[in-house]
């Protein structure tokens, strides 16, 4: 059996590729250096932060493709916009769960009044509502406008979210170069995972996309 780029990009190999990329990301997180304040718990934050960054980026890419569809009416742009939008929502759901887990592990309980977490949950709810509305309407132009509008809203909410005990950014604020390198590698791997998930949705998950 010949292995190579052609083998990796075949649509029947999407799920195995996602599994390999995920295991590699978790491997790097496991062996990444600890942080002075959080210690080994920062390894959870590596993954938590990476998923957050990638989800926001995917929302933005979905918006760009949605806008491109409105200009060109090219169906493939609409399909990719929808697949990426659903991928971003899925990643944000995982990010929300990990945020709750991180609170429980790092702070010893759930701080429901923490602005960062409240914003995270609010974004999840509005994006899920937008997704359900898209599935009901299933009209490309309306769904594309929705996809275009979601991205700036998510970015604005994230930037304006306050914080009480949530650290500003323990990874970027760290003076350790290895921590930043490992965090960047994990983020890139999750970006690749996100793109593969979108590919899988476009190929096999059309029943859960607003086509």
C-alpha cells in the first residue's frame, strides 16, 4: 500500500487523519513544559486555548466564504462556508466544556459569574440558535448573511468579555519560549483537524448542513 500525500487527502481517510492529528496534538500537550504559576495544569490550557483560537478563526473563514458566495453565487463557496460554520460551532462546544472542566480543576469549582465563561456560554447559545435557524430556513443567501454576521459578533464578544479570576493569557504572557512553541504547534494541529472535520461534513454530513 502506497502512503503519501495522495493517500492522506483521500476522503475515505479523513477520519483516520483526524485521529492521528488529535493524538499528535495531545502527545505534544502531554510532554510540553509546565508553567510557573499553573504547573502541569497548563497542559489542559494548551488544548483549551488552541481550540478557542481555532474556532474563532474558522468562524472568520466561514464568514469570508459566505460573503464570497453572496458576491459570486458559487455553490462550492456556500458549501464550504456551511461546513466550516458547523465545525466552528462544534469546536466552540468543546471549548465550552473544557472551560468548565478547567474551572473545576484549576479553581476548585464552577464560577458561573466569571464574565469570560458567561461570554463563552452565550456565544455557544447564539451560534446554536443561528445553526438551528439555518437548518429550518435552508436558503443559501439567508444562511450566508447569517454566517457573515456571526464572525464579527463572536470576535466582538470575545474581545469585550471581562474577567474576574480568569487569567489574561497564561501562555502568551509566559516568558518560556518552549511553552509558546508547543502552544503554537498544538493550535496548528487543531486547525488541520478543523479543516478535516469541515471536509468530512461537506462529503458525508450533508444531512446536518443547511443545503
